[in-house]
């Protein structure tokens, strides 16, 4: 029979084990991708899969030689930050109005915004393509910035709205008493209070923009193609490609993984911001 | 910066240069001209430079990540040196994405690409729709007669050539000479499928991870259906009769599919239903397949010691036949074409005539070795040096010479194409039938039921498209 103390220790141990198992399970594909990127093509296809092998940097050298990695990476950075910045410019005022000046239709508007996420992207491919063509925006970073802003807008508004909702109205009233206008209210009061939430919104938007592949593959070709397009270019119909594909995927994931790692504290704090209230 | 790289909102219409090319005038520069004479002079000078830069036309090439195409990308620096007025932009895409992108771009006249890498299927379909520029008035030294007639015909529609072939392939039987020798077997130059199954039975040792035969099983019109259609052709089957009625319920298809499923279940590798070209290539190269029937392009991969553990133990034979050799080996070509929406058609044509020329073949031979010359398109490629360097070249050449996409089967058919049917509906129909055949291989459905379902779904699609007479 276990004592209460032993039982608690066992529970803690089991919960820890479960957490580690889930974490390892989630991390394994990334680990496998990293491992494969150092294999030869024949080792990458080996059955049973190989954990021990002679590592090679050939795949990375091949990518460096064939593709201008930094051009694609710069496009990804510009597009992701551009779309996130533009999205915030609209999401913050929208969330402010919905959180503090709620009307009968606010809830419905929020749900309607979210429902636009349910439309399959391919359904609007031809109209968007024609629009981009008419406006001379095909193969430009601007078109992806605009599309990504619109795609992520519902999530950004929802997230910022949730954080704003948790801020007591009295704080805003106090700032108004001190003579703050709407802009000052947002910039000097709301944003500093909800910076954790805004940071996690920014991070989520950056990750979503970074990983988006459908529109980047369809609307860009030579000049504005981001890293997702570079990854796709390493798949081959006739020839072994898994090792090179893993290497290019590792290079594409690395910046956002490092960025996420550095800012994980803000991300977790932001995501759990409203949960404990 | 040339004006065509500026964002649209910064520029407006300028005029035409000496080559009659339209150029755009930077708005900011124009405004400066109005304000200050010195700056105006500077702006005029930069505009002149801009016009010079504009004279260098940019050709955007959409291609796939096959080794021959990547080599072309690398060697194209020579082309750019020879043609300083033409700059090349490469867009490498995954095959299915490429097809989708090209279709969207051509259908909407997007003009994103100046050179397209396409197959025989697209060349004739898109050419007949007027989406591709006809390949007329080629330079005399291009020597179009040197290109194999079967390849030229495959890339033509109504007698007009719409694409220039980059490389062409047939299918071959690859086998392990060491295993055959150990077992006292001899592979004939032209085997039958029954013989191949007999060899597979003797060489199948799953306990040692050695499988008798590897064949495509992954569903798709360009995957398992390419192999199974040639196998069915060898058994005398055809996709459609003269009145466009599908023939899956006939005895030929039944024999062919039963043979395929039985052979693969008994002597194939585990999980064969998810194996396509690349998976089988990996299996063969790691020494796990005694035989493999697939594209002739694999010849250079299986004999390449840097990626094959059995590079010096591979033998070659023709693709197996059975009741006929008509359509028993496929023919496919990757080719370069120019969409009508291209804004740099002349420069694009200059590039594709270079990339598919004898000069390019000579350049590859010089820089990468004669064995790496793009195969299957030109008679002149098959020199004594090439035949010696590429042991599979002779068989590929003969298979390509024999191939006749216009008469692909034992019985007459209303369509063109050996391992495919050149109609717009084939992608969808082929993939649907491919899924059913893959289900037969996994044992989800019995063969006769699969064939009945294939007959039903194909007949329905063809009726909807208005084909049956």
C-alpha cells in the first residue's frame, strides 16, 4: 500500500513520463529530418531505417551550389514580417472596437470571420490568380503579404480580442479621465498591458506565414518565391531525393525554430494568458 | 534597376526602345526631370542605362528536379555567356505542382513562364488547344531530322510540332547478373512476362531480404498505370475499343491483372502497393530486387556507384512481352515548349533550340562525360563512345525505334499513346483505375471485382465526356 507521499511522487513521475513521451513523439519527425539530412540518398531510403551511419555534408553543399538559399530566406522573412505587421495594424483596432464597444452583432461578426477559414483555398485559386495578374502582382512579395494578412486576420483578431477582453474596463476609463484619446489609450495603455498576448499573436502569425505553401507555390515563380517553394523544388519524379529534401527542409525550418525557441517564454505566457483568469 | 523590376505603382508607360520593346518610365525620375536640369540629365543617363538593361530579355523556365534538368540549369551559364542579351530565371517545381501551375498560368494567360518542361501528354493536348507556340522555322543547324520520328510524332498534334525533346525514355528489364549466375539462370534479350515470373520464383528469398521482382504499385496515371498498361498491352489488351468503350472486363485485362497481382503477391517486396519509381530504385540499388521493370532513365542510376550498391552487377533486357511486343515498352519524353502567353518568345526559342541541340549534347559529353548526354532523342547521340559508356543505350535505342504511339496495341485503338491515352480525361480516369488496381494488390478487392469497377467508372466518365460512338 502506497503512502500519500509515495502516491503523489508516483503521479508526478507518471505525468512527467507522459509529458516526455508526447514531447518526444512530436519532436521525432524533426529529429528524423535532421538525421536524414546528413545521410547519403541510399542510406536515406534504407530499410530498416538507419540510426547509425557515416554522416555527410554533401546535401547541404549541393543546396548551396544549386539554389540561392538566402534569396528564398529573405523573401520568407519579408513576407512573414510584412503580413504580420500589416495584420496587426488592422487586428488591434478591430479587436479594440469589438472588446470595448461590443454591440449585438459583435459575436456574429467574430464567428463569421472565423468561418472564412473554412473555405478551401483551392476554391478561390483562379479568381485570386486573375486578380493578381490584372494588378500586375504575380510573383511579387506584395501579393503574398496581402493574401497572408487576409488569411491570418481572423485568428489575429480573435487572439487580440481575447486578450483585450481580460483587461478591466476601469483601466481604460481611468486613462480617459486623464485625458487620453483613442490612439493613446491603445498605444500607451492597452498594448503595454497585453504585450504578452500581442507577442504570441505575432509569433503565431509569423509561424503560419512561414509555413504556408499553397499560395506561395501558386502565386510566385522566380523573384518572390519563399522557402516553401524552395523545399518543393527538391522533390523529384525520377531520382532519389529524400536526403536533399531533408537538408533543404532543415535549412527552411531552422530560422523559425530558433526564433520560436528564443521566444518560447513569451509564446507560452501569451497563449495561457487568458486561461488562468 | 531595369524598369520592369520596379513595382507597378512606381512606374508608368514610357514608350518603345530601338528593338520595339516597350519600356516603363520611373515616375520618380520623371518628376525629378521637371524640377532640376542637373538631376534631369542624371535621370536621362540612368534611363538610357535602364534601356540597355531592358535589352537583356529575361526568360523564365519552369522545370522539374530531374538530374538531366538540373545539369541543364548548371550548364546554362554557357548559354548566358554566348547570349549576353538573354538572362535565364529558373523555377524548379515538383512534377504535379508544375503541371497545376502551368495549367493555371496557360489557361489564364498569366505569362509567368517563357519555357515549360512538359511531357508528351501535355505537348499534344496543349498544342492542339493553341496554348503552345508551334516549333517552326528552326535554324538549319538544329537538324530536326536527327530527332527520332517517334519522339517528334509524340510531341506533335495534327502534324505540327509543339515542343522540342530534351530527353526520351522507354522501359527496360533490369536484373542482377550475380544472382542469375549463382542460380544458373540466363535472361534472354527479349523475355516474356511468364519467363520473368519463373525467374522471380527462383530468386525470391524474403528471409534474406531479396525479392524476386520489383514493380510499380503506387496508384497514379503516371505511376502504376504506366507499368500495368504496358503489361496489359503485352497481353493483347487495350484501354478502349474503336468505339471508345473500355475493355476492362475482357479476358486480356483479366489475364494481365491476375498475372500482375499474383506475381507481386508471391515474389514482390512487402508494401509494394506504395512503391513507385523512386522506391523501387532505392530497393534495387540497395540490392533487394533480383529484377525490376521500369523506365530506361534508371539505367544511369543503377550503374552509378555513388548511389547503387550493385552498380557493377546489373544486366539489361527489353521490357517483357507476352502475346505481342506491341506496346510492351513505353515511350515518354520530357520536352521544352513555349506558351503563347510568353512575352519573350524569340529569346525562349533561342534557349530551347540550344538546350535540345547537338551542341548541348557535346557540351554535356565534354563537362560531365558522354554517358550523361540526355538520351533517347537524337540519332547522333548514339555514337560508339556513348554505346560503350552507357551499357543500356543499345536496348533503349531499339526500344524507342520500335515504339509507335499511334499503333500501340495488338488490336486497333482510337487513341494515341502507349502507356497512356492522350485525351484530357485520362489523368482523372487513369488515377481512378490506378487506385483500384492498387487496391487489388493490397488484397482489399478481388481482381475481377476491381476490373468490373474500373469498367464501370471509366465507362461513366467517357460517357459524360461524350466519347462513345
